[in-house]
């Protein structure tokens, strides 16, 4: 999907031999973009993808992907920004990396992998694209010295590709026509070989089977049966027999690894399968059709059927299935989270709170569990408690933008108007909208009867933002506004979410 556009920028020149072990990535003096510049570009594109509804805001699936990605990225060279991993709501088999450590994996790719090491192989390949700074090297090679033009160009192409914009597609065509074909082929091929080599190293160090990367590529290669059947991943990441052979040889040089799939791999696959069902159809029947002929464990199928039942409004059937799964596997968090959601959907709020509370005592500060518990508490009119458990979690674990919005909602519902403004400012900061964030902080500072700690915290954050705002905007945020209206209550359901049991 989007990776072809990203690598179109990366393919603007810079010949390199596939066998080179030490790529020339230039020096800080001749780099077109700094790592902070790359982060800002990636942040801008991610905001566009979120606004377009392309990112799946599902705590369970997102946390699983982040766990796999963090395990791989922990073996990347020092000096890189923290990696963040996202699931794209697309059934196509693809993945892509953005400058600044943003890695996106299509839901369709997760469903196409046969085991966890294959998924890790694709993610390691994309992480390597970032660590080797392939997009930036390509921009530098083409003498794109303007950060503004480079960022705008990259964002327009990527967002346009995600939203199906004809103008963006035409822009990509013009760029491709204006670039020497052989230079594109040479650089793209070199980047792909390099990402394979580096990624395989990440896999082996993280305890995944490095042979799974070339195995997955080979499977995709054999699966293609004509121009209309070529997986998008192969279109964006050209695979040749030589490339597969080299990846296999590289993997054979690594220590032998006996990797086993986590329980979450099979369950998240079924979760994504349910989330990917067409809207308007019966989820239960749709899930049965989607899984016909697919080999999976009985527990995975039961979990998927329970999620489909929740989505179909048949929560009572899901509760029975999930209780049975928990009785046999009481250490699987995803079963417990789904049970609480099912009980909430069935109207048994007391039962849901008991289930979530028991699970929280066993698995404190688990992100999906805490988020779902907070949603249930707010549904039950206990926003103050929801606010407390979210803060307890996010003071330790960095939240996603949608989780920040949920915290703002909880604070507002609990009557903590000032903190609600503050959390909404953090939400806007996460999206790169600094002027909006400053405005929220002004309103927070104008709330009557602030504590000294609150006032100091809000003012310090506003001062930080003002330092990086354009000069023309700074004077607008020098003093707090008087007597603000309470903040608009955000939706209780994060934008773009379609998780089973929500609502």
C-alpha cells in the first residue's frame, strides 16, 4: 500500500551493491534531514493516517504488535528514536515504515503469517529500513535540501495513497516519471537487500527464527498467480530468487533458534479477523465463513467466535464460552478482557467490574485490561475511579493519543475540568498540533481554584510549547484566558475504533 510511495522517495539514486556489508549512510554533515526532522515528518504522516481513519485503535491488538516490535527494536543500534508500531485497517498483505521510528503493519499481513516469527521477520525488515535511514538517504541523494518540500511531498504521497486521492496518485506518477528508472531499481534493490540482512540480525538477537523471513517471502512469491494476484508486499518489496537465496544464506549463519509462538499470536489473529469482517453482515456467520478451511486450535476458534458474538449483540453466548476458556487457561489476559467486555455489553456491570477487578489484581497495569476496565467504569458512572486507574497506568507507560483522549474524558466526567483541558492539550501535542495544545492549556490555567501544583504544571507545559511555536503565534499564548466554558466532552469511544464489545 503506502510503502511503495515511501520507497519511491528512497529510490532517488544512490547505487549500491546488494552484497555490501557496510552501507554508506553518509555523515551528519551531509544528511538532508536530522533524526528530529525525520520524527516530525513521521508524526505528521501518522496524524494524517489517523485523521483518515486508517489506523486501528484496538488496545489488545496494538499492545501485542508493540510487544513484538519493542522486542526486535531493543536490538537496534543506539541513538534511534523509540519505535512505535501500528495496525492499519487494510486486508492487503503489506507493511511500511516511516521516518522517525513509525512502523505500520496491515491487518491482512498479520492474518497471512503462519507463525509469530514470520510476523517478526516482516517487522524486523521494516525496522531495518528506519535504522538504515533509507528514505532520508534517498532524499539526500536527490539533493532534496528543503525540509519543508521533502516533508510535504512525503506526506502528500503517503496520505493520498491511504485515502485513495487521485491527486496524490498523480503526484506519485509524476515523481516516478521524473526519476531515472535504473536508479530507482538499483537503490530499491539495495535497500531491500540491506533491510533483509539487518532485519535478520534483529530477529536472531530477539529469539525469533531468522529462517522465517525468507520463508515468508518465498511463500508470498509462490502465492502470486498473475498481475492481479501479486500481494502488495511483493509490489512494494520486490522479491527475486536471488534475494530469497541470500536471505536464507544469511539466516543460516545465525545461531539456530527454536522459536515458539506466544498464545497471543493466535488470539490476535482471530481478533483481527473479526475486526476485518465487512460491516452490515452478521458477524457470527461472517466469522464462520471467513474461517472455513483454516486450521487453528479449538481455543483460538472459540475466542474468535466469542468476539463475533459480542459484535453481533449476543453477549450471553460469549460469556459462557469465555468463562470456559478462563477456567482452562486462567493466565490468558485476552480471555479475561473479552469476558469483561461481554458482561458490559450484556448489561451486567457488576459482573464486569468484578471480572476486571480480579484480572487487575493478577495483571496490574496491563494496558488493554486497564483501558477496558476504565471504559466499563465510565459506563457504570464511576468516572473518578476510571480516572485514577488510567493515571496509575499512564504515569508509568506512555499512552497512545486515543488513550490520552480517554483519560481526558474520564477527568471531565469526574468533574476535574482543569485536568481534562490538560489531557486534551497532551492529545494535541501527540498529534503535533501545538497551537491547539497551547489553547487548551490556557483554558486549564483559567479554571478557578487551581492548586499550586496544577498551576505550575500547566504553566510549565505552556512555556515549553511557546518555545517551539512560530514567533507570530507566541504572543497569543502569553496569558490565560478568563472564565472558560467546560471542555467539550469527547466521545467515549475512540475515533476509528471498531473493537468487539465496544459501545
